[in-house]
C-alpha cells in the first residue's frame, strides 16, 4: 500500500486524510505544528502523527505528500517533498506569488514523481462529462462563457475569521479561495484565460477586509467570458454556461447535472448524476491521485495548469487595484 503524509490538519487536510483512508489503497499519516489539532485528528482516525515535516521525513519514507498548509507555504514544502522522492498533491491555490515556481518545477522534474494540484472540479462527474462533450465538437467552437457562483460563506466556513482567509498573503479572499476553482475549471473546459478586467470589493462578511464579491470580464483566447461571485448570498449555487457556434452547454454544479441545448431545441437536455456527498468527490480525487502515482490516466490539474490559474489570481488582484484590464502572459 502507498504511504501518504497529510501536511496540515485543518478543515481541508482532515477531509483529505479521511478520504484517502476510505480508498483502501494507502496508509495515511498526519503532520501539523498545532499540537492539539494534531492529537485530535490522529486519535480520531487512528493514524501516526508528526509535529513537523522534518520529523516526518526523517522517520520514514513516504510515497506521497498531500500539502494542505496555507498557500504561501506550498512551494517550499513541495520542493522538500520532491527532494524526498515523493509524489505531490498540492492544495489550491498553488501559491500566492510566482516566486519559486521555476525552482519548484525543476525539483519536480528532477524527482520524476507524479504531481497534481487539488482543483477538485476536475473530479466532478458533471464537469468531466460536459468537457468530453465539448471536446467532441458537435456544437462547434465555444464563443462565450459565463459563471455565476456564490454561497453564504459563514455557514460553510464558520471559522473564516481565524484562518488563512483573512489575508491575501496566505491565500485569502474570494479570488484566491473560491473563484480560483471556477477559473481553473473553465480553463480546463475552454482553454487558458488571456485577458482579465476585475472589479472586487469587501461588501458584507464581518470580521475581514478581503474581497467577498468579485466581477470579472475576461477572454480565453477568442472566447469572451464573465464571472460573478459573492460569498454572502443565500443560495449555494454555481452555474457555468458555454455558448458555442451551434448550441450551448450548461453546468449546474449545485444540482450535480449538465445539459445541452442545440440551436432549434426548445429546452435543455439534462444529464443528472446520482446524488454524491462532498466526501465522495474527494474520494474520487484521492483515487485519481493514486492512479496518477501508478502511471494510470488521470484528469487532475497539472502543475502547469495550476500555474496558469495562479497567474489569473495575481492578475485579478492587480486589476481590481488598478482598475485596468490586463493581458496574461
């Protein structure tokens, strides 16, 4: 069985830990500098515990690291993991700046081990099926896309005032925390974003000053796109629309379904996924990562795809500050 080290035992780290356990394909250990948190998690799941990365890597050989620490620490830990000879699953966003990207890419290439970034939309069956349909080309080329998404963030992350979310420097704010998922998904569907014009503001969330509301006008090459997100709205809903030459595709992630409407059709033709709990989607992601480690086909976000989305994050924050549209490299 594969030996997996979960680094960071906060909300997402604990989810990864139990979901990797549920694959039945690996032995999991936990690592966190917070002694109480580490003890609670290690006892809850009956896994070995390490108080530091150095202690863990010195104690045994791990086949893979799952990096769930604040985003500004991801790349340095990834380089240590690559030097250890471990495969890497890095939580999103990849980082908060482009500093260290080339050094990390070089370390990963030198290690020769599988690396992926945990943009979990790649593991949503309704997104993957819609992508396969779009790539089939029956609707022609995409021409326009839109995303509307939001939730009442305090309901789903009640500790948001006490975690990384409070500061851009640690990966906080709506752009780096939530919108990054949707941009990465849309880039997977229609190609990389090439131009960004972003308006963002703190509108409602109490106890923080980072943006909780974002509007983006963008281009993905020849495709015009728009993104709208709030983190204080009542409905927990996410809808992606892609309009092509001969029809449209709609993804309603909150309903776990996707649909098509060809020109001349009177209504959507829906494809509905049987209800899946959130952990089930992360178990899919864990299995996909283990498949990638074993050299099997894997649809997880690559390091380079995550770098592209990181460029969006940085550019959107800059555009929201300057009030200017910016071309991405």
